[in-house]
C-alpha cells in the first residue's frame, strides 16, 4: 500500500468509513453533537455535501471533514463545519488544518458567505475563526457560547448572521 497521503472530495462510497472514523474518535455520544442534530433536519438523508473532504493513505481513510449547507435565521449561504476527525494515528501532522483549508476554499469559490462551527477556539482561532457574539446565532440544543465560532467568507457576514441554524436541504 502506498504511504502517500492525499486529500480529495468525499464521495458517497466514503460514508461508511467516515462513520467508522467518527465512532472511533467521538464514541457513542457523537449523535448529540450539534452538527448531527442540524443534519437530522435534512430531507434527502445524504450526510455529505460537495464541500466534504477526506484524507486517504492508499485506500485507508485517515481524516474527514463534513460541511453542511445551513440557513441561519432562514437565510441561506452558510455552512456548518463538523464533525472533523483525524485518525489518532495521524493526529498533529497538519491534516486537520489542510482539510479545513480545502473546505473553506471550496466554500469561497462556491460563493458561500460564512462557515460556522462548535469547537475549541484555541485550535480554530489559529485558522481564522472568531467567537460569535453570545445569543446572535443559536443551534438546536444547548451550546457553550465560547465554542460557537465563525469564519467570514464575505465582508460583514458574521454581523449579518442572526437566528436559528437549520438544515438548508
Ligand atoms: C482536532 C483535530 C481535528 C485536529 O486535527 P490534527 O490534524 O490533529 O491537527 P493539526 O495538525 O491540524 O494541528 C495540530 C496543532 O493543533 C493543536 N490542537 C489540536 N487539537 C487542539 C484542540 N482541541 N485545542 C487546541 N489546540 C489543538 C495541536 O496541539 C497542534 O499544535 P502545534 O501545531 O502547536 O503543535 C484532531 O486532532 C481530531 O480529530 N481530534 C479529535 C476529534 C475532535 O476533537 N474534532 C473536533 C471537533 S468536531
């Protein structure tokens, strides 16, 4: 098997391997995560969007990022990032950062305005995400306001986003 690791857009055939990675990294509590709860609202049942990426070592999936189309307060144009998971055997080697960069770049090219997530500011802050002012954006279920972060792809996109996050599909 090739040792070379490459990143590509996620395909429907990756769904099972992504699920197995999430189970390994997050355990049984993963379905309570905000991203799962928002995606439950999707009508087509497809867990992947065009913005999802995977890192592969040969045919072993070692990392995956999921981005879902959402509305904020009924307005389209935003993506919810999450989960992102890197196989612990490959953590700390830049794959998380690279997957996020790929997702953000594709979102920008597609004309999206904003990417939001629930996560650790010490990690995502270094990648350009900032805290959303408390109460401005809400998710189905409780979220620690210090963990609700956003990355604007257009000027003023954070300030303009107000309301409940729901699936756009
Ligand atoms: C968090 C995660 C996606 C980071 O991906 P990664 O490929 O391991 O990390 P990167 O190589 O991009 O970045 C590594 C750096 O981030 C830091 N880092 C990693 N996780 C961090 C966290 N939760 N908080 C603060 N810093 C963190 C590392 O210490 C390292 O710092 P350094 O560059 O100063 O040495 C990955 O470790 C992971 O899957 N963790 C478990 C699942 C998880 O928590 N996912 C995020 C919530 S959806």
